[in-house]
């Protein structure tokens, strides 16, 4: 988990939100967990590094 948290507000239509929440629940994940993973994947895909609590003392990023 990251060291500190910040809020990100995203506007989406209600139907997509409900479908997303339903899928997350079916996978026993919270929407926040899925969004954080998508952001990590997007950053990695584009070669953008960042510091996180879990990266401290680790050679893997």
C-alpha cells in the first residue's frame, strides 16, 4: 500500500459505475483496489517511476 493517500475524483456515467462496482464485488475486490492497480499498470506501461512505501528497501519496482 502507498505511504500516504490522495483523493482522485472521476466522473463516469451511472451505468458504467454500477457495472464496474458489480464486477469488482464479484471478484471480491473494491473499486479502489482495481483503480489503484490500473494506475500502477498504466504508469509501468509508460515507463513512469514513482516512490512508494512498498518500494523502500526493495530492488523491484
